[in-house]
C-alpha cells in the first residue's frame, strides 16, 4: 500500500448482509495481521449499521488471537442499542471457527455542551525539521539492524516523523514517552468524518508501545522482545481532516509482569485535541 486510496480499499469491507461484512489483510512487515487494520475494519462494519447520522465517540476492544494474513476476516455486528442519544454496536471478528477480536463502539447524536481540552506541548519540533521513516531508511541504509531495516522498507500509505531519533547502534534508556507526526500519502480531499475516524483508528495502533520499551531500550528492542496488542480503546472528540500533519503524543505510566500500558493524545498541528488512545500490550523478553 502506498496511498490513502490503497488504505481505503483495505478498510472498506465487502457487505455480506445487513450485519455481516468481510475483509482481507495486508502486512505492515509483521507475519500476523496488524491490529490497527482489524480495529479500523471493525469500526467500518459498525458504522455501516448506523443510519441516524450519529458519530462515533468511543470504542473498546480486545485482541483474542493473532490473525492469519492469508485468511479473510468476517465481521459480525450486533445492534446492542439505539437509544434517544446513543447507539451501541458490538462487533466480533472471525477467521474460520476462531474468534480473533471483539469490539464495542458507541455513536452519539450531535449535541452542544461545555468544552475544554489539554494543551499540546509547545516545544515539539515541526515535521519539516524532522526525518521520516523513509528518510531514515534512505540515510542510514545498511547500517540499520536487519529487522529495523526490513520494517522501514515496507511501503505504507502513512508517513511518520518521530520527534526524537535514537541511534540503534548505541542503545540507551529513554524517558517513557514518544511523539510522532504523521500524515496520509495521496489525495485526502472529500473524506467524510466517519472515514477519517476509521483511518485514524488504523494509525493509532502504530507506535503506541514505543514508550513502553523506551525506559528499557539499553537492553530491550523489537527483535529480542515479543510484543502484541492486548486491548485498545479510543475516544474521538472533535471533527478533523488529514489536510496537514497530526501529532501523536504518547506516554507509558507502567510496565510489569510482561505487560506494558500506554496512552496517547492526537492533536492537529494547531493544537486541537481530536482523540485519545489507551492500550495494554504484551511486552515479553524473549528467552534465549
């Protein structure tokens, strides 16, 4: 995948009936299905059963089993409730006889109310002053560890620019935080809010466990640590589009017992908070 059009072809599911949808998978460099893909496809399925103009405001999910890249995924939607203000949907994802994922999503009618938000950090470097994943691959090339080089060589519809670049050949422990700018590749005009939310959900599963590994980076890396998303929650606050770079600012309050917790906030370049994310992941040192 190289552009937003490729991503939309992946995320927009084939409709089987009013409550059943089918999707396929694309690798992001891992041998199993990317969690962000399943999240976004499940949201696509749920949203297509909402016919009253309500907007997704939150979702909560669990990854039950690793997905097989070579099998299609069937999404079944249960219409839990359509109330006066909120609609709730429950989605289960299956591959053959296996349930690999479950999600609950809530949609809210548009209303006016009180408003406030936390502020985006003002000392963050702007994306024009940073290297992208593509730039790092091109600049450092063969000097990169084999696994990292292979990951960076995968073509993606999203460009990422981390605000802090570390030297993988001189690993050292870092603070439990991570920030990255991102934007879509290709023409983003004409995308509605529901589609933007599904794309944002897809992207939200990238980078989220980086702050969990950072305090242990002198000894832990992606090649000697088994990582996997265990659950994923997200809250959507305000309308937005992908016409400019967005900032994903993350931190990890805790890691213990082979699990790590991370949370993040997503801002527009002008500082508008559009979503928050929380995830617990498996972070298991690989025994030699």
